[in-house]
């Protein structure tokens, strides 16, 4: 169970003079849920883009399931949900899932059966015929998680999954992620929602100006006398206290 | 291989759905039909010359519409994905950028061809109703060369979309292709009469710019001159396919290096 699903070693990524990610070393063990925290512009989304092969690091190495994330076959084992879930507004959610299923190389019968399962799971079965342009933010997030789960990936990478969700939708979403965790899925998500992160995660990683300044288990927080994740987050970011 | 075909097939279907669910294209389609049908069916005073004039105008409309559709489809294939950020979940799937480019390109071409086939079928029916040839070798050649031209326009629009803003790309190509269609064959004459850098530019344009006029068989259709020699037809089609492939290679080179 100690096998890592991804490993980032000494990863740097620059955009011109701006160093968005600086010497980042981070890993995720199989079956682990890690929250990826940091202020705006800390390098979370850039890190996620490198992790899923959208961006190449300027230096350092990114290994995903032991392979290169730029390799399409390696990406078959990840499910990704972007921060802003703008999909194809003229499709309905069934057509969207059929499209992504085709892109994953799945056969039609499998796509159909997975679609029915997932629509029930994300509670979109009643709205399955409506075009996505008529969906609320929360419904689009659920469509986003459905497309990420369609090909039954081992690792879920979610960029700000709780953004814009109402309290009820958050509870549903949290419960969904817990069910996935219980099924042995590894989950890595960036978030500004410290409460949700604390409720869901085994580990947290905190980024500041492109560097990871804390990476450790959540359940040690109380034992460390830090009380909760919010206290730790503030200590790490404002006072520079690193565990 | 089967998985790769499924991936490309899914992208093709998406492009078709996108084209046929866009209301602005339907509006234009209705407008073009409203102009095309009366023009094709009209028999002004029973004069053959005037009928041919109307035929020519109808086919010109088909060309104009096909350039609009091909440019519209090609120029939107990728900028739309980038603007809506739907490119991120798409490229996070097990699909390479080359497959994505191929799938979206084929989808765009099939979409443009479906519109083109509709107009040529309409023209053939109206031609047959007026006692013309209807479905002839000349019409089939004209359609095939026009289809190659459409594929070339889509490829140019896709490649341009990685170099220019969507509006600049569409505007530049909307000038280039009609200009080459109407004036491409006259560029050598123009170059002969020009001097200095203008002469050089005209000659360079003749050798570099895509020759839209190679695919234009309107005059043969209108005047009933019959099809072209098969060797000429194959040379023109080969030129268009080779040019489109070069543009797609350029597009792939640019897409592979694009940071997202």
C-alpha cells in the first residue's frame, strides 16, 4: 500500500521571470486523500496542470503511476475536474459523458452503463436531458465529477471542487468523495475551504509563493497543539512556522 | 487502433453536433436557400444566356457559403476550447494532442462537407428539373474539388488559430481565399507588369498562397463544357490534399508547443 500514485521531485515551473512553482517535492500514496492548500497565486493550479500533463516542468521530474503524465496512456488512470466547469453548453449530460467516454476509448455499452450509474451517483438523472447551459454551478460541478469518474480512474485530481457550491451541495459532494475514498481511490484536490479539507483529508500540503512549506497528516494537528487546520494554515503562512 | 478510432470518432461527432446546433448557421442556411432556389429555378424570358448567368450567381453563392462555413468551423475548433477551458478536462483524458487535432479537424471537414453536399444536391436537382444534366461527371468532379478546397480552408483556419486571434485569423483568411479564387490566376500577369518589391511579392504570393482557382469548376458546370481530364483533376486534388496536410503539420507543431 506504500506505492505512490504520483511523485514530484524538485519541480520548478517558470513563466518568463515569474517562478510559479519552485523546487516542489510532493507525493501521494495509493488510497490517500490530500488537500492542496495555499493563497491565490501560490502555484496550486500550475502544479495540478503539470501533474496531469498539460504543462511541462521547467526542471525537475513528475511521475504519475511511474510514467510520464505527458503520455496519453498514463493519463488513462486519472480523472480530472477543472476549477471552472465550462463544458459544451449545447450538449446534455448524457451526450457529454458519451463524448468523454469515446475520448477515453471506451465502448458504447460500457459508456451507457457507467453513465446511468454516475447520473444516479451525482444525482443528475432527472436533469439528464437538459442542455448544460441551463445547469446551475452546483449541477455543472456534479457533471464535472461524473466526467472525471467515467473511466473509473485510480486517481482523482480536483481543482477547487467546492467553489460555488451551496451548503447542501457541499455535503453531497463531500459524501461522494468519502465514498470514493472508501472504494480505495486516491484523491488530490486544491481548495480554499479549510473546513472541508479537514473533514475529508488524510494529509494536507500548503503552498506559499510556489514552494511547499508544509506537508503532513491532518490527524496530527490536534496532537501538535495546533488545534485545527485553520490555525496551522495561518501559522504556516503568516508566521512562517513549519512543522 | 480501435481505441484511437473511437477517440477520433467521438471528436468528429462533437464537431458535427456543434455545427448543427448553432442557430446562426441555420439562419445563414435559410438565407442562402432563399437566394439559391429562386436563382437556380428561374428562366428569365427563356433566354439560355440569362439562365446561365443565374446559374453562375447561384454557384457563386454556394462558394461564398462554403468558404463561410469552412472558415467558421475551422477557426472555432480550438479557440472555443481554450476560451471555455473545456480543453483542460479533454487533454487530461488519454488522448494525445495529435489525436485531438486529427479528430477535431476531421469533424470540422465532415461538417463543412455535409453543408456543401446539401447545396450541390440542391443545384443538381434544380439543374435536372430545368432539363440539364443533373448528376453528371462534371458535377461530381466539381463537388469533389470543392470538397478538397473546403478541407484546405478548414486546415488553414485551424493552423491560423494557433498563430492569430480568432477574429484576425477569420478576417485574414476571408480575404485571402476569395482573393485567390478571383485573382489568383492573374498574379503572374500582374507580376510581369509590376516592378521591384511589388513584383517580388506578387510572384511569392503566386507560389506560396493556396490556389483556390484550381478547385473552381463553376464555368464548366454553367456552360456545360463537361468534366476535366482525370490527370488534371487528380493533380488539383493532390495539390489541395498536400497543402492541407502541410498546414495540419504546422498546426500540430504549434499545438504541441502551446502552454495551457
